[in-house]
């Protein structure tokens, strides 16, 4: 697999450790989300007061579930993208590091929106964080596509175009959702929940995987 | 392994990263449990006072150990389930993500029951969390069995039926244990400790593994 | 590797995920230790006051480093033990889960001894925690040796005997160190630091590995 | 790969688990950094007050991003170093454990400098922590080079010399940056950000990898 001429120009980094490190960061970011849900003070409460206090934790649980799916979606796409590759160059490593930096940051805006879900700046900040993460994924996508997918003709050009539109529309939909907060905070929050759920549906790359197999 | 005709209908996702990500979440969820055990304030205490304060941490240690085994049991079963598979489809990924979301949430009710083990709503909440996790595992089980195990006849039909009963009875026993809290909180807690210990015993799938080898 | 007759009695579990999960717990337990080191309050302090406050963190750093090496030593031995195996049975899984439960618990006594290093019960508690972890490792050792190593004659009997003494003496030395706290707390702490450092030296199994290769 | 004579002197430890454990620690250390960013208290604030309070978190975000890249750089180099090896001896394991101990400690000075970025001792402490981590990496580098790279002539001598200078200059530049804090704290901080960014550029080993392939 390394005998072809053009691989000489691209240093090989074992995909194994690259994926192990990335999967580690995804798995930890997703699991750390729960730490931000603080236990309410239930000492000296009756059962019904305790139930009421536990119900107040619901926004935290919602922001936990939303961010869990957001990171899960990025992980699934990351997974599908590198499925086609055999080698990773230094630029991919660096862009991937920036993407992971965004992903590992998500627990912070998640904690904020769980606590202050009615604060306009917090709701906008949450959306912007997810949009920036999406743009970092786009940078990875464009680099990998131009460097490996096109060169080696791993996927037909038409599919790449469709998938590119799909990939770009991800962070843009977060930008739109974030700016709608200036009209209605609740509308933004509904969109924050819907967008990642929508991206859980089979993507264009998956269908390609399915057809290629 | 990919040349057979029927694989064409099922997109392949490398089981490798699927398992690495899942194992990561299991391992982190289990290890994060300890963070919820807060150190008591031992400044200006005599030795015997310090011993008394350390002993008050015991309920936390018990809830730590119980949740550790609960997650361990889910991990062992997850392990045994995917032992038979070679490929994972998008639906499996999504259901698995929901299961991991439940697993990663467990540190939260664990912290609560360690702190407020005599509060009825907290005890019920703990049991419900484990039941929901169990139902998520059931969803994964039913999907994998109907999509892969039955299609490819990986395990004899009779064994599948027995294992299904075993799998369904897991969350139901938590539901029963949780509802018994309305009669006796201590009874619930005893059951919460016993149920996962029981499931540590060799399961039906294991015996199957043993016979097949 | 599975055609021999006697493997039929032992269910196979892929060593891969067993090790991945274990390595995950070891890696997280070791990295979580740093969370317990709290930042001192340095607002409104002069530079020399800030230096003094930072120096007060030293006991925490010492307990961090000690527990890091303790867990590292268990990991290295775990690694050497399973190096010889190809299959894991249910009992191994369960004992391993108990060992990981002890390992993942270590950040708690570590935080305590970093904060209350002059408290007799805390110093004893730290030593007992490490001793219990050591005994859990012994349980794993004895099971693996009797079930796999002896059956398959992976290592000469003489080496197994030497390594067993080495393995038993590990938790016993912690028990001795913990009980010496009743005479001198500082003596215990010095021993807590020395014991794992001593076990970082090449062990009997390693020498065996070296000769076998 | 094990039949050659000289391997007999070096005990083999599977590189697999060695890398899995190391990658785990790197991934967790990097992801834990976010935990140290505390949410500001935004209750009873107007939108503009909330924005002001969120902007005060910026130093934390900067220290988060810097330490993320610092650890990422160590990981990339670690990755490139072990790319050439097939076996790991006990000394490598021990030095690696010390390196990981330094890496896993980085979230602590990161939290401090995010909170007290104008305190001279804190700024010096941050630089010293990164310098010590760099020296630990140097120890690993020198051991691996003298034990494996030179013996097996994996890389030409000339490249090794260049890469050694590159490796030594890493911790020394942190020492210089830390000592410049006595002249200007801001200068140190600018250097702390620039040094790891500089090391993200392709290193000498990478170029070697590229030429060898």
C-alpha cells in the first residue's frame, strides 16, 4: 500500500493512534458533560420538595442530552471520513487537534446553558461554540477531501459535492439558530435540539458506504 | 467477508472504532464515579472524630461500588453481544449512542443516592435511571438480534429466546426494586446491590460462547 | 489457536476489549488524580505570599506523584500478566472488575492524604486502600496462574513461585506500612513513597519475558 | 521480527497497550483542561453584564487553548518517536510513566494561570511545569535513541543529531520564557502561546518519515 509513487510526498502517520487519541477525546468530552450537573441540596426537604428540586435539574439533563448527541454526531462523521483513509499528514493532525479542542470545550457552554438557559448571551454563546466546532470539522473535511479523496478518487465527484453541501450546512444552521435567539430564545433552544437529531439520520457518506460495499 | 450478497444492504462501519468509543465511555463513566465522593472536612478533629467522619462516607462508597458493578455488567454484556458481529449499521450506532448517554449519566443519580440515601424520590430516581439504561440496552439487543443474529443465524433460535428473557428481566427488576421503595427504602437499596451482582454470574450468551468455541 | 481440546471448557472473550477497557480505567484513574489538587486563593496576595501558598500545595503534589506511580505499577504488572494469555474467562472478567474498582477509588484516599497528611486515620486509610488494591491484584494473579499459566505451562513452575512471593509481598508491605503509622506517621508516608518506587524496578516476570524472547 | 539475536537482551512489551495507555492519558489530560474553567455567576444580571462576565472568562479560554496545544505537541512527538519501534523495555516504561505524570499534571498550572495570570509566581510556575514536562520528554528521547534507534540504525545519525537539538531546545525555550517573566509577565505569556504553535510545524522526524516512506 506504500509502494505507489505519490505516497512519497505524504508522510504516513499510523491511523491507529490518530483514531485512538481522537476517540479518547470524543469519549471523555461526552462523559464529562455529566459532571456539570450539580446535585441539588435536598437536606431537610420533604419528598414533594425533593421531587420539585429534582425536576429543576431537567434543563441540565436536556442540555446534557443535546450536547451528547452533538458530539456523537461529530464522532460518527469523523469516523465515516477517516474510514476511507490509510494515512494522515501533519496538516490533518493539526486541524484535527483544533477540532478536538473545540469538541473538548463543549462541556463549558453546556454547563452554562443548563444553568442560565434564559440568558440571551449564554444561548448565543452555546450556538456559536457549536458553530465554531462545525467550522473546524469543515476545515478537516475540505483538507481531507482535497488531499486524499480527490487525489485517490476514493469517492465519485458527485457524491463529494453533495456531502460538502451537507457538511457546510451544519455550522451554518447553528449560526442561524444562534442569531434567532435575538427574536426568541426558546426558538433557538428548540433548533439546538433538532439540528443534531436531524444529523443522526443516515448521511450522504453513509449511503455511499452502503453502495460501495 | 464482504463478498456475500446480503452485506450490500448493510453499510459497514468498522467495529474497531465503534468498540473503542464505547469502551472509552464505559471506562470513563465508571472512573468518574469516584469524583462524586467528597472529602469530609477533617481540620481540627481528633483521631476518633476523623474516623467517625470517614465512616460517614460509607454510603458513598457503597453507591460507588454498586454503580461500578452496574456499568461493568452492561459493559460485559455489550462485549458479549458485539463479539458475534463484524459490521455495524447506522441504526446500531444511534441506539448505542443513546445507551452510552444513559451509562454516562449514571454518576449523577449515584452521587445523589450516596448523599441522600434516605430520600424516597432519590431512591426511586436511582432505580429509574438504571431501568432506563437497561431498556436502552434492550433496544440495542432487539435491533442487533433481528438485524444480524437472526439473519446470519449466528446463535441457535432457542438460545436467543432464553437470552432475550434474561435481557428483558434486567430493567424490569430495577422497575420492581424502584417501586418497592414506596414500601421500604432499605429493601430497594438491598435489591439495587443484589441485581447487578446476580448478573455478574455467567449469562446465557456466555454459555453459548463456551459451547461454540 | 482454538483447535486444542481444552480450550472448549474456557469461554473466550476477546483480550482486545478486555485490555482496552482496563487500560482506559487505569489511564483515567491516573489522570483524575490532578483534579483533587485544589488551586489556592491567590487574590490580593504579594508575590512572596503567593509563593508561600503555592509551596503549601507540595503535599498534594507528593500524594499525586505517589498514587500515580502506585497505579502505574499495577498497570505494568497487569500488562505483563496478560501478555501471556490469549483468552479470558468470566471469572477473570469479574475479578478484574473488582481490581479496577479499587484502582478507580484511589483518587479519593489520595485527595484525603494530600489534605490531611498529619491525620492518623487518613494515613492508615490510604495504606489500607492500597493494600486492598494489592490483594485484588493477588486474586487476579492466583486465578490467572491456576487457570491458564499452570494448565498451559506458559512459565516454568519455579518462576511462578518466585513471582507469587513477589506479588503477595506487595499488599503485605502496605499493611505493614499502614500499621507503622501508629508509631510514626512520617515513617508510613516515607514507606508509601518507597514501596511503589521499589516495584518500578524490573520484576521477576519481566526477567522471564527477557529470557524467553 | 523476534528471531534476530540482539532482541534477546531487550524484554519485549507489546507496544499496543503501551500506546493505548499513553494515548489515554494524553486524551484525558487534554479534555480535563475544560473542567478548570468555572462558570461565572450570571444570576440577576442584565444581558450586557452577562456578556461582560463571559468575556472575563477569556484568559481561561486562552490558557485552555495553549495547554491543549502543548499537550497535543507532546502527543504528536511521542507518536512519531514510537512509530519506529517494535518493542519497549522496562526503562522506557518507567521514563514514559514519569512523562505522563508531568503531562497529567498540566491542568493544574493551567487552572492557576487562567485565574491568576498577572501573578509572577504563577506565570513562572506554569513555564517551569512545561519545562519539566519537556525535560521528561528529553529523557525518553535520549533513552529510546541510544537503546533502539542507534542500535538498529533506524534513522541516519545526521538526522538524529538535528532532531536532538530540536528536542533539547523545547524545554530550554520554556525556561527562557519563564525567566523573562521577571522582566515582563506579558512577554512570557506571549512566548508560552508561540512556542507550542511553532512546534506544530512539521518537525525533523516528520521530514525523515516523509523521505523514508
